[in-house]
């Protein structure tokens, strides 16, 4: 690795697809790093890969502009709410609530949370014409600039600027708004991650095509129909009762989902272990046959004279040993096409469960079958979510109960998020919602973690949208009068709901669950010779311990404008040319720069950097990176850095990053040269990086 001084220009979103091409087809890039498409196609043609002449996709006015927005650098800094974050319940929390335009926030998250998120849920504007959606963009381009940036003609550039700067709510405007957000969010998903997007009839068609483009048509899992308005909204020609939730995987072939508890499950039979139903042991998938699954095709022998009376008169003893008085039973054939089925279990597994979990069974049609006892009370999530607990009215009632008044209209009901999170996540998953709204996703995660002792974490993003005093007088007055905030925003409601949800979880949900688990533990410990007793006891103890140490806090950050005249793209510091006055920066400004840089350097927002004293100069250290942001760094401080590397085994910086505006050029040269000499002498890698 080079030890030479480096310049960091800006914060951009990594392009996973481009990096894959660069890794596998380096010869298809020119010396300037530009991808040569024709050379790439020629390379594939040589390998006899056919190119399809047919194509199908979604195109709209502004698509090229949306792609520009997805790759454009961030135009903000990230600032921590240090007062909130230092509270005991928040200091070590890994949950995040971020105030700001979600496009900017996603760009900031793109490195630190790259391929870290297991599930995304969003409830974007539906573009109904009355939901207030209009495209708003503070980027200012001339038609000529836009032509050069995205390669369109003058007429199209003018039309794009008309709707991006004219508060349009057209389909094109909505797609331009959503595309870059989905594109960047995909970079955050794990390979096995999934995304859910709520929508209604106004944009569902466009959304499906857009999701196909961003996530790939092959990764579409399904669409939920949600009975959001059981009493119907009677307008137009149809009383509308439903909304949709679109479900995609990042990579379907690597995705597994969980079953949900079936609260209405009823068992027909019972044995000493509890209730059960019966399910045929054969595999009805015609892809599995005796030819390709020879080990799964063998006979059972049923004794018609030996009923298992304790289970019921339909059940009979079976074995794998041939007996002339017994009935030989093979898997049946497909009724449809006569394909021979095989068993789901091989002989060794069947032998261990004979007359225990697998038994003989006489059907209503007087046929003997081999069946498995099915004790599970779980089911696949259904595509139609029709229960009243999924209705918008239920969501409104839940928020009203939390706040004591109706401060938010049509929030998503918590049971919807509960179901989606249970289906899509594991106990240690990260869940992202970048249209956080009333905060239902955060509330849901607290609740689910309190049920199973999980450690799921959330990242919620909400723009500080002003609350309209006329349209939502109750919400406006609540924030202004009860929370004491002069300019009420939706973000204030999001934050307050999470605080109240955490309190309810701590005071009610967790104590109730601990009491339930401890009673279960006590009962279990009193039982004698129970199979798997110790394992179950240890599991319960682990769950109780996890419940007592739940993460019920959250850290708050917000995006702030980059300082006036500050240039992320500066190549060098020249006091005779720059207009930026670093002398006006406060300590708070420096901390914001540090948060922004560390996140861009793959350090999570929840991780606090260590303050390191270098001979009276305070630097910041974490994940092998040492940040020098303050003025007055001297040769003595440099000596302190090198001495600490020599003597402190926990201090191993691989990068030393200096804020160029606070260093004189000669100091930077001295730093760079000394670090290089030291690294060469010690035969270690340390980069010296200057950022402006």
C-alpha cells in the first residue's frame, strides 16, 4: 500500500455492479477508469454468449437525472445530538434515528452499512394527488449543465428541469424521486436481505416495474394485499378497502424466510408430547423419483393386527423388517401423471422414529399410509392480510393510545410490521426504514425483541417535515406545547413515539415476559427425566438474560448543510485562492466533520471513537483510523503518535487522516514524510491522508 500523501475528494455511494466488473474484467477499463462497453461485449461474444435483441423495461422523463442523483456525492454533513446520545439509555445503543432528507442519509450510510441490513421496510408517498407529494430538489442546474451531466438533448434537459424545480407530482416525478433511494438502499442489503414497500393503486404498476429494474425481476417474491380500510372508502366507482406491500429479495437464491405462529392452529390428535396432526411421509415433488433419490425409496411394513390404541383406532404399528403377516407399503404414485413418489426421510432417520414420530395410519378411504406427526403451530405468511389488526384505523388507534390524542393520521399498524419483521429477520438483524413516519418500525422492533430476547437493531430516517397547523392541529399543538418545540415537525413525533415505546417495553412488556419465562423455567426444573430438559433450561436462562439487557435506547443524528464556501472536492489547500475560512469553525463543526468522515470510512454511527491524548493534542481513534482535526499539531505531537504505536499494543492505526485546512503545508509534508519513514522502518502499512 502506498505511503504517499493522499487526498480524499468527496463522499460517494459505492457501485457494487461497477466494482464487480472492475474485479472480473479489468481489461475492459481504460487508463482513466472508464468502462469500455464494446470491448466488454466483444469479450463475451468470444465466449459464445448470446445477446438478446429483445428488451423490456421502464423508461420515463427524468430517469437519467435519477441515476445522476443516485451517484452524486452527498451535499451535507452528519451531526450527532450529543445531549440525547449521552443519556445512559442511549450511550451504548446501536439503534439509530436520523433527521434529514433520506437520499442524503442513505448516501452517508452507504459505506458503513454496506451489505449490513437484513430487512428494509418503507412506506413512501403514494402520490394520490391529495397526499401532498411533490417533487422537490434543491440542486440547481442549468439546462446546459444537465445536458453535459446526463447526456440528454436541450429539449429533454429543459423538461426535466421543469418538473424537478416546479413541484410536479407526475408519475415521472415520483419515479425520479424514488429511484435513487431504492438504488442506494439495495447497496445496504445483505445478499440474503429483503425489502418491503407499501403502496396503493396510484403507483403500484410503476413501482413493480421500478423494483424489477433495481432489484431484478427474478428476485420478486410476491405482493401482499392488505385490508387497510375494512369499511371501504366510497368514492369513484369502487369502495376501496385495500393497499399493497411489494416484497423483493436482494438475491432470492440466498434468501430464507421464517414461519409465523398460527394462533388459530387446532390439533386433531394427542399423545404424551402434546397435540399433533398427521401429514403423509412421502414427498409429492415429482422432481424427486427413485431414479435420482434411490435412498428414499424403500418399503415400510404395517401390522394390521397391532393398533396403537393410545393414539386412536386409526393408528398402527410399523417396522422396516419384512414380515409375512404385515402389509408392505411404498410411497404412492402421482394421481395426475403416475410419477412414482419417494419418502421424505431416509431409512436411518425413519428407524429412529418408528412408532414415535412416524406411524401407520388408516385413511377415511380405507388406505394404509405412513404418516408423520406434525406438531408445529406455524404457517407461511399469507398474501392476503385481512384481519382488522392490519387496518389503518388500528394504526391510528395505537398512536392515539401512546400519545393520548390523535397526533398522526393513517400510521401503519404495528401488527403489519410485526409480521414482516418476524418473517424476514433473525434475532441480530438490522432493519432499515427511511420513511419512518410515526415510528411504527421502531416500536415494532422493541416489541418483538421483548418477545424472543432478540437484539434486532433499527435505523430510522425521517425528514423534518413541518406539521401543517391547519391540517393537523392536534399534532402541531402537541409538539409545540407539550414537547416545547417551537417549529413542530413530523420528526419530533417519530422521536417521541420511540421514547414512549421504549418506556412501555421496559416497564410492561419485558417484566411480563420475564415473569412468564421464569414460571416456565420453574415448572421445567420440577419435571423428572424429561428428554432434552437441560437444553431447554439453558435456552430459557439465555432468553431471560437477554431480556434483562435489552437495548431500549437510540442515538440521534441529523444532516446539516456543508459549510458555506467549503469544498469537498478541493485538491489542495491554497490560502491565496480558497474562500473558505476554517477559522470560523466551532468545536461542534469539527465533531460533525468527524461523524461524517468516520461513517464514510466504514465505521458505524453507533460506534464512539476513542479520544487519544497525543502530548496535549486530542485526536480520535477507531477501527485502525486516527483522525487529526484540530489546529496546532506539532512535531512533539507527531513523536507522541509514533511512541504510542511503539508502546501501546491496542493502538495500531493503518490510516492517519488530517484535516488539511488546519495544517500548514510544511507540517503536512513533515507528517507525511515521517510517517512514511517510520512505516518503512517498522515494515508496517500506515497511510497518511489529507482531507479538505
